[in-house]
């Protein structure tokens, strides 16, 4: 997507040359990072960025302990890693 964004304006303005460059690049390198491990990596990052703050804030507001945070965060960490890995591999 990052490579495509470089040529987005040219493609929207009707440049066939830019579309050909993008198509050739994606044909050759489009699936380079489409594997399970790459998705797991992004799932772990998402768990730290999204799940941990929500679980942590909920634990603070409800006066829960560290064990509660650890248990729920590990659930979201594993779930996010598996789902993102599957999405990256098969979608």
C-alpha cells in the first residue's frame, strides 16, 4: 500500500504510465510479506497498542490487580496474533 500511495495522485489523474509501474511492482513483490509470521508480528503490535490500554484502564477503574490485567492481556495478545496471522496468510 505504501508504494501504491506514491503514485495515487498520478493514477487518479489518469496516468497510464504510473498504473503500469504500480502493477509491475505489485506483480513482482506484492506477496513478499504475506505470510503467517508477518501477520503475527502485526497482531502483537496491535495488542500492545489497542488491547493493553483498554484492559489497563478498565483494571484501574475497577480496582483490579495485576493478575487480572495479565490474564486478559494475554488472551487478547494470543487472539490478535492468531487472527492477524491468519488474515495475512489467507486473505
